[in-house]
C-alpha cells in the first residue's frame, strides 16, 4: 500500500504543478511572450490565459506602461573644444513586446548608447553658449533620432530631457564673473538713470517755483500799483472836493521837509526855492490869526450876503449875485490818469 500511496501523491503534485503552469494570469498593462519548444508562439495579453504545460513556456514579461530612465552624466565636447557633462532622461514606452524581445538584446542599453552618440553629434556642432541656451533644440534633435531608430525595436520614445549641463569649473568661474559684471553694469546704469531723473525733476520743480514766484511778484506789483493809483485818486479827489487853500498846502509842504533830511547817508541837502513862498504864505496865515502887522482877521471874512452856502455832500456852491441864491454846483470834468490793471 505504501508504494501506491506514494505514486498517488506524486501524481497529485504533478497535476497541481501542471494546473499552475496551464493557467497564466497577466496583469493589466503587461504582456508575456510564449515560446513552444524555444520558438515564439504568441503574446499573452492582460487577463486569464491558458497554455500547454511543460510545452509552452513564458519567455519574457514586459511592462507596457511608459518608463522613465535617467542616464548618468556623459562628457561631451562642444565646437569650441570645451568638455561639458550632460545628464539625460528618456521617457519611452514598449509598443511591440515581440520586437522588443527578439529585435534587440537589451533595449535599455541600446537606447542609452544611442542617446550618448546622438548627443555628442548634436553638441559637437554647437558652442558652449548655444548649448546652455538651446535645450529645446537639443531635446527635439535627440527625440527625432531615437524615435526613428527605436521604432523597429517596438519602442516609442515620447520625450527626451536634459537634466543638467555642467561646464568645467574654470568656465563656471568665468561665467559667474561675467554675470556679476553684467549685474554691476545694470546697477550702475539704473543708478545713473535714477540720478538723471532726479536732476530733471529737481530742475523742473525749480523752474515751476521760479515761474510761480515771478507770477506772484508780478501780481503783487500790479496790486500794489492799483492800490497806489487808488490812493492817489482818492487823495486827488479829496483835495479837489475839500477845496484846500494855499495855506494848508504850505503847511503840508513844511511838514514834508524834515523827511528829506532823514538817513545816515544824507550829508548835504538842498532846500527848494518854493520853501520861501511856502514860508511867506504860512507867515501870512499866522499873522492873520494873531492880528499883528495887517488887517484884522474879521475883515477877511466876506459879508453875510456874500457867503457861499456849503453842502455837506458836494461842498460849497456858487452864488447868483443878482438873485442872492445859491446855484447848483457843476463839477468840472476831470481826467484821471489811466492805470493798467
């Protein structure tokens, strides 16, 4: 009984293994290459698949999702004989699992070596400055060459990116000095422009202030002239309306004379000839008041019949000698000097 039991156990184990090899579950976005006696038979897609155990074998399982592969820095020589290290990143996707398995031994290594050679060809025709500023051009060139070469391998290159471009240390120092000099230059230019704008604004402000000051002085002079003209006109009208006699004018003239002698710089001053006439008129006025050396003061007063009635508003009015009545006063037409406002 024991040998039979052992055989039964072996058969069960073999059947279980055969069942496992018969049922193949392929995950989503994956594919499997099936070979029968070492020859390609078919490609298993995602889901449950049945194969012949011990006859069909799974050669390779391939991920159909987009893959990202970074490559280590590669030394590349530019057209101006400078060595730069460039890191690249490849985004690819397997579109034909059979071609990716049988057309190339290792498509990852093949893509890497193709990227390096293509990158050297592109960078070799560009100088350092163009290399640093033409990333899009380099990416487009790499993608075009890789997509064309890897198409027969069942691989589609979606994107190629330059992760880093590192020039030599001496070149980096020179670039930093150049950038620092450019920044200093821009700072000096901005400072000069600011000083220039400040001077322009200051000059415009001083100009406007001078113009406003001149306008203010002009308006002040005009107002002062108008005030003086109005004062002269008022005094002139007051003198004519008050009918000032020679005695009052002589007294005012004598009061003005001391003003001529004021001032430290006045060493010599000349008395006008009209002072004698003013003194004579003033002496006659004092003589008439004190009653000495002439006719009494009452004699200078006209008789009551000859007095001229005085109107408080218009002053004395002329008298009609025949009818002994006051006639209306007729103001003479006066012409005043015209003052420009």
